[in-house]
C-alpha cells in the first residue's frame, strides 16, 4: 500500500457488503476500523448492529440518529424547490447520502482518522455522492472504495469470505433485489427488477398497499405551510421527521407514492428503479398547490426553469457545491410568502388537491371572475394582443413578400 492507513471510519449498515468490508479493511491495511451507522428511519435494520460490528472487529461503533436533520435540512429543502429527477424520482436515496457522508467526516475528524470507506459499488451513483461530499468537507481525506480495488467479483465471493472469517452476516432469506430505506422512501433495484418489462411482485412493497386494496372511502387531510415548509397536519404541529412519518402512513394506507422508472445514472448507464415515496408524494403535490396562490408568476417560472438543474445536482452528489449553495439561497428567497393551508383527498393511489387558502394569496375572485367586474377592462386586452402579435405579423409579411 502506498500510504500507511492507521484508522478508518466505515459507513456500516450491517449487511453482507459492509460486514465483509470491515474485516477486509483490517486485514488489508492492518488498521483500526471505526464503524458508523446513520439512523435515517430504516427501522428494524439497525437492531443488533453494535454487537455485529464489534464481533466483526470494529474498535468502536457510532449509531447516530439523523432523522430530524435529514428531513429538515435536506428533504424539506428539496421539497421547497419541487426537486424531481427526470420528472419522476423524488430523490430519496440521493438526499440521504450527503447527510450520511457529512456525519462520517465529522466522526473521522473527532476520531483523528486518516481515511473513510463506504460499500458503494463502482457502477452506481452512491460512490460519487459519498466521495464528492467527503472531499468537499475534508479535502485531504483518504477514501477507500473496496468494490473498486478488491478481488471479489460476486455476492458468492463475499459469502465465502464471510464464512471463512466467521463474520456474522444476515441469515434472512435472500431478496431477489436490493433495497434502501429511509424516512423519505424505499428504493428497489437489481436482481429480478433488471428486466424493465417485468412487473414487480406485490409482496415486495413495504410502505404502501396497492391502490386496488386501498380503502373505498377517501381520506381528507389539511397541511399548513410556513415559508414553504410543512409544519402542521390537520392543525397539529409536528417536527419535520414525525410529520413526514405521519404522511408516510396516511399515504401508504391509500396506495400513494409508487413509482417504476428507468433512470439515467450519473456514471452513464440506464438503471430501472422502483420506489415507494408516499409522504414525499403528498408533500410535493401540496407544496405546488400552496405556491399556486402565493408565488409571483415570474418568480415561479424562473425557479421552475432551474428545477431540472437543481435535481441533477442532488442526484449527481453536488449537495456541498458552490452552485448548490447559490441555488438554495435563491429557492429559500422564493418561499418567503409561501404560507397557507392545502386540503387534499387521498384515494386509491391518487393525491388530489381539493382546496388551498392563504392570507397573502395573490388569487383574487374580483380579478378572475367571469361575472361583471370593476378591476379589469376587457377592451385593454386588444392593445395587449396587438403589441404581442407585432413581431409575428412582421414575420408573416416578410415570408409573403
């Protein structure tokens, strides 16, 4: 090895890959490994993770509850921007990576570690998201990405290594796909899902019932926003994480938030992903609705023109970049008057806006009415149209010469 590695902080999930990586780092670099697991709402997946890490050779393990930070500082910021990648994906995994990597660097600094490591493969987006964050926050950090340098080539190789070294690995029935869960979503990729024509089995889904099995009676809810941020459901205040968790339950019960898409990875290939994002889907629709009556037209259109770029930055891993900092400030500025209440009907996979109101609403019945009014002279529209048609008329005259 070129440089001596003394201590590594590993992003550790307790699954097969990171369990093997933990042991492999110790063997390969003869170094101390500190394990770090972020609680982003994956629930029972974290049970027993401390014992598992210690049994595999970790000198220490940090299990950090980052749910509130994740939702407040990452998810809600993306929601204020209406961020959607390629028109479909609400960026659940993409938003989780920078919050994990940020804490990992904090731990590395506190521990005096000279390297960090992760279990992302050399084919996916996550390696980019982790490492761009690492280098943005600590430019001199060493990064070890085992999947890019070791000799293992398959899951079978990892299982054989684990058995040889008595590494405790999950004994649950192997899933025919990989999944990643946090408070915003669950993603499913790989395995049987690699055939984009194959419909996923119903028993794969965790957060939502199918629309066919959702209740026959709709659920009505009201969400209050303050400066673009959701703060109350049906008049009850919630912290960011509990609010999203509550909406996940309501949305999931009504079959809302399933997405099946083929997306373009940053590294160049196409990948099929299936997602469940019930609470995020509700918030996205509700936020658009409250903006519709509180946001100036030109401000909205400028912001909307930047949504694809903003979403790309998140998807590609540039959360801690100067261009992202600039865009976040602009988006926050656009939300100053986005305060009010949205009423929604949740019904069999649909999230339907049924009402919106705001003290600073820019919508005026007096202006919009088809009845007689005193604020709008319809004859004024003639000059407006003639001026806007001028260049079109000149073009037509030139073509007809």
